[in-house]
C-alpha cells in the first residue's frame, strides 16, 4: 500500500505542476474586499491576530489542525509566519484564509494533495526547485505581497546566521528558502546568497514576526509541533539494533539532538507569544511526510480540546481563552487562572 500511495502521489504532483490551480477556483471579489476591510479595522483597533508556525519536518503538518480549528471558531488570522514545514502551512493559509467563490481554503487544498507531500519532499534531496514549483503551481504564482493575510517565511543566511525573509517573491520561492535543511535537503540560494532552513536561527519566528508587524502589536499564537518526548515509530527506530552502533548511531544521535535544540529554541521564542500550542505528535517521526492527514487530524483534535481554556500542561506563559461575548471583536481575552503544575501526559499511539 505504501508503494501504491507513493506512486499515486507522484502522479498527482506531476499533474499539479502541469495544470496549475483549478480553473474553476473563482475568487469572490466582494468576500475578499470585506475581509480586507475587517482586517484593517482590527489592525487600527489593536485587535489583530498573528500565528507563528515552527518547523519540525512532518510534525509541521500538525499546524493544519490548529489553523482549521481557529477557522471553525471564526478567529481571523491577520499575520502568519513559518519556518521550514511551518512555512508550507503558512503560505497555503495566507494564500487563502477563506473559501472564496467555488474554491477552498489553503488547508483544504493541502489535504486534497496529501499524497503528493512525500514525493515532493524526496525531490528536495536533489533540488529545492521541486518544492518551489509545487507551491507556486498550487497557488497560481501568488507572491507574498498578494496574499489574503500577511505572510512571512523565514530562512537563515549561511554566512551570518541571521534570520531573513523573502519579499515580493512567490510563495513557492519563500517556502523553498525557508525549508533547505542541510545535509538532508539540497542547498538553496536567494538573491545570490546561500540560505538554509530558518530553524537554524529561530525555529519559531515569533520575535522576528513581531518586529516585522510594524508596531501593530497583534495577539500572538505560537505553534510548536516538535514532541518533548519521542515515542511510537520514532522511539522504536532509535532503539533498533542497527542504530545502536556505528555510523547509524551517530546519525541518530545528531538527528535527535538537532530536534531537541529546535524544540528548545521554539520554547524560548514562544515566550514572546500570548499562547503556545504544542500538540502531542510523538506517535509519528519527522520523516512521516506520507502521514499528513493523520498529523493534521491529531492537531485538530488537540486544538479543539485545548482552546476551551487553560487546562492543559502544554499551554504555557500567559494564558488566553477564546471569548465570543464581546461585540468589539475581542477574540482573545486574558485569563486570571495561573497555569497548573502537572506532569506531561502523552496520548497513546493509534
């Protein structure tokens, strides 16, 4: 079944690159105009909302569930940023935050193309152009200045280590620059400079997004999908006979060490946000790119259960709850309930 799914996904990805976006995907200009006016009003009133999505390989697909739950609750996203796999979700969400005309939201488009994720990812071992062309084809060549929500994809400059973002380029190019993870993926140049995965500077771009928000000071929702404790297939693979010795053990230890560093980096950056969402995705590995639907579903279930109030140990820093009792669109209201001190509880793997 795995091989058949991979072949189907490869064929679908090829068709996507050839056909481009759905020609029946009409844009309702009135809907877009009204959304833009409401967004401007929120920014003027200091009520805008920003979402920062951390990198984490396939775990980044857990962000899809968070975005879908926010949409279900009628919570708008005025700014969205991402790193690595988080930049893929950010780009598709910013491209279409609402289902206009006969089209679908960016998250629905991602789910529809879930079989293509693994084949496209495998092309990145050779060249990042595969990912760039895929995103560009899906979004019809939309640039990061033409999206419904403000979109920032962060990469890292190789020689200075500074975080940077693309500007005025296609969503595909921005995503490819933000996802070039050495040594697994091919190198990438942006405007003549070598760049690598944004996670090597800030894996959760909350602070850099805050600086780019030009003083609007939105409410920040940060999402970090990297598990605190590996389990399921990831733990089994790490404890296998082959990875207990020689070069494979070194590769295992380096890989796990990098993800622990990325996790710590994300937690530190999340201190600048009002809310931190950390779904329990320990049942999957960071290379489970064929499991987009399962990861997105787990993210959705956990977002739905956790956004009801400060009752989960993985919510940290300042506590915010969703409130719909304000006519002035105060979507997020500070809670006076302090975070509880309880041990981390992991969900059993399916």
